């Protein structure tokens, strides 16, 4: 809700039927269409409010007067590579994130993996709290999305990072690589739904659906490959034990051959031994498709998003069976 408190909405007088006039008779489809358009207009107004004024809890426009004396390119917009400064997010996060726990010697029950992409090489950048101290700089890097005109972040000398969603919006592969031995029950939050009930009605909805497809979960291949690898590992395990029973370990030559096979088997099991037990999808439902919803920080929108997310998560958890 703090994000909603930092937003600035523009008032728009035509989102409700004018008082003193009788509302016309409507059909169910007309009501749905009118409600959709009103919702889209409200979202649009919130979007423009966020674009013009920013959101003081998350980001602020670069053209604000306070940057006059600190931004050397303030009067040279032709050289700008970003429009919004999202460093205010640091102060907001400090209220909720204990960075002392996001390091190898921190909380052993908490493991955070966030991803970015190297602007210069297009290579993935993985920040893993089990291997390094996660700081606000890493979080800024993983949220610096260029299509929203956020700036890149220098995470270390000469390494500049943008939001990792440019490569993958669901970094399941990185999670498996970070923990290749322990079996997993995976919960995927889909902010961008894969499925929709109908075709778009206009160009804005076309762009909205295009965006959802671009950023929706694409881990199906990773999951299928993981299952194939699990099958192969079980097969290799059977072969390993069959071979073990046939070696005469009293013979030096046989023992040396078996030790080589054993070392290879152990490495494969350690590098790829994790099995995906189950995958649960927690999908955000879109009552009214709106291209501008990502910058709609109005109180009602934030409250509805929280309520919908909690409701869908609880529905999923009811069906989870811990074995």
C-alpha cells in the first residue's frame, strides 16, 4: 500500500454517469463493454499521473527541478538514456528488507536469487544470496527495465545491468542450477497470464496481449527437460548398480575402472540430481485488460491486486499435499 500512497492520480470527470440524468437501458454485453472502458480510462489516468509526476516511493521523472543542479545532462535531453530515476526504491525497501539476512552467513532458511542482464554482452547476471551479499544495488539492477525508461545500474566496475526479464521473466533455470540436488515443489507467480478468454477488441488490447505473451512464463521446456534428466538419472542409477555387482573389486584393474565410473556417476548425480515434484501456477486474473496497468498505482488497484493474489494463493495451497 505504500506504493499507492506515493502515486499521483489525475482526476477525470467522465468515469461515472452524470448526476441528474437517467442511465440508458443496457444489455449485459453493453454493461460489460462500458465497465471495461471506464476501468481502462481510470487506469489510463493513473498511468499518466505516474508518468508525469512519478511515484515518490519508487521512481521520479528526470525532468523534475530538483535534478537541475545534480544532473549534468539536465538541459541536454538528446543525450538522455533514461527518463526515470528509480533510486527512491532504495529508501522504500529499507523499511521491509533485512539485507543482513541476504548473504551466505545470513538466514539459512532464506535463499534469494534475482537476475539481470549485462547491457554490453547480453549475458545473464545472477545474484544469489547463498554466494554473495545482496544489496539494494542488485535490486535496482534487476528492476531497471529499459522499455519503462529506467536506467541501467553498474553492479560492479564495468558491468552494467538491466532487468533480467529481457532474457527470462521466470528464472527457474537459475533456481535449479543454484540447488541441483534437492528435490523441488515449485510455485510460479504469473503476473502476465499465458491464457486469455477472448481475442483483443482494439489496438491497445492487441499491445496488451502482445506484452503478456512476451513476459509470460516460458519454463515449460525447462520443466520437461528436468523430467527427462530425472528419468535418465534413474536409468543411470540402475546401470551403475548393475555394473557395480559385476566388477571384481579384488582385482586392481577392475577396481580402478570402477572408481572412474563411480566418480562420474557421483558428479552427474550432484550436478543434476534434483527432481521437480510438482509445479503450481498462481496466475493473476485480469478482469479488464489494460495496457497501462503496470503503472496504475491507485489505491483501489493495489488493494484489489493484494486481495486477488492472496485469494489465488490460498486456493492453490489448499490442494498442496506435502509428502
